[in-house]
C-alpha cells in the first residue's frame, strides 16, 4: 500500500490535513489488517502533531 507520505512525524499543516483525510477513509478498517495498521499509525502521527502544535 503506497501512501502520500510515510514520515516519522507530520511536518506541517498540509501533511496534518492529508493525514486527517486518510484517517477518515480508514475509519472502518479492521484491526490487524494493513489498513488497520495504517489507521493506528495515523492516530499516533496526528496526536503527536497536535501535541507539538498546541504545546
């Protein structure tokens, strides 16, 4: 599965918005599947970005 980005962290607002869009598309992903793993990865990236932005 190819993604628009595979960063260690979200660098800017555009990457954050793209991550939110992708997360929305994956809301019904089954745990333990590649889509489910991507969902989990995006949650971590988004939470980290929000903590750095609001911190």
